[in-house]
């Protein structure tokens, strides 16, 4: 009878083992698919980074050309002014001496550029000025080309930035990471709860913390509240937090330094992101180690690290089989 019982339990154990093996295989299969997806996304990011570098090189070249054209433009403008003065002097001399032909001939020798144009259109004193104005108009065209290139580059950088944010949104947010998404303009609620717990019972503290946090989130998102002041540092004006702001002083007195620091930090992040005019909460790839917005290079390097980590995990899985 005992042997019959053992035989009956054996298929059940095999079924459990088979189910466990199947679950593990499914887990590794999905991990491999995630790895492939991230790797493909990184290839796209690398290609976009190379295109961006090429675009940046083209912009640098265009900027250099623009500087050269601007200098030439200034030289032509000075030459045009000189020509105007010479034409006015010849007109005055013609009226006084009644010998316009001799004065014009003398003027041509003094400025050879006038000679062929005077031959083509004798008697037209404004021919050189008109043609120089046309030259200046043509020189202005490269600025339009440069502006178009700059606008295209800005759009390309914006697209890359948006794709990076989408990529980090899809990544897991668990575990400590130096590079991750941060909602700029979102006020940290933890200092509020800690401050309320020091003054109120646990249940009341949670409700009060939510209330105070909601009020100050509203203050932060209100563009009309501007607790900043301008100071001069080494001759350079700089905008900093006004520590004497009435609201900030009242907050610190009511709820302590921790809450005050959380509000100030949130305002500084908004300022450094250039969003003081628009206080909406926006996601941003953030370098938590350096406490600032992550650069595109840092973001891409982090993604490379994620791919390497997944590749190593896949290699270990294969070795364990």
C-alpha cells in the first residue's frame, strides 16, 4: 500500500517540476525579448547621436561662415558710405565749377570700381549705390539658411530628448539609480508628513500633510508667485531665491526647515529648467547623484549600461543551463 501511494505522488511531483521549469523558461524568454528591444532602441539613439554630431559640425561651419559674411557686410556698408560721400562731393564740385565730366573722370581714377559702371550707365550717379545695396541683400541670405539649420537642429534635439524620456518611462523604477526620470515641479511630500508627525497624532498628521502639501504645490505652480531676486556676482546679474520672501518665511516658521528646504529645492529645479513662466509639472531625465538634469550623453551611457546588464544576465542564464 505504501508503494502504491509513492507511485501516485510521483506524477504530481513531476508536474510541479515541469510547471516550475516552464515558468523559468518563460521568464528568461521575456527577459531576452526586453533585452533585444532595448538594444534596438539604443541603436536608434546611437544613429541619432551621430546625425546630431554631424548637424552640430555643420552648424559650427555655418556660424564661421556667418561671422565672415558679417565682417564682409560691415566692410561693404563702410564702402557704401564712402561712395555716398564721394558722390555728394562730386555733385557739389560739379555745381561749383561747371565741369562735371572732368570731376567725374577724376573720381573714377580715385575709385576704380566706379569706372566700368559709369561706362555702362553714364550720368546715373546712383548706379554704384544701387548695385552695392543688391550685394548687401544677397549677403543677408546665408543668415536665413543658418536660421533654418538651427531650427532643424533644435527640433532634432527635442525629438531625441522626447525619445529618451519615453525610453526611461518604460524602464523599471525600482532600485537605487543615479539616472532616472524626475517630475520637475512636483513637490516632495515626505518632508511634509515628517513635519506633521512631530506636531500631530499619526492619523491627523497624514491628513494635515496632504492638505499643506496641496496648498504649497499650488503656490509653486502659480507663475504670479515669484520669490526670486537679482544679485550681481562678479559683475554678472544672477537670479536667486529671496530668503526674505514672506511666504517662505511663514512656511519655515510654521512647519520647520525640512519643509522649507523642499519648497526651495523645487523652485530652484524649476528655475534651472527654465520653466518659471510655465510652472506645469514635466518629466525630465535627472542625474540624482549630481542633483541636476542629466545630459544626453549621460542618459545614453546609462542605457548602454542597462543593455550590458541584461546581456550579462542572459549569459549567466545560458551558463546555468
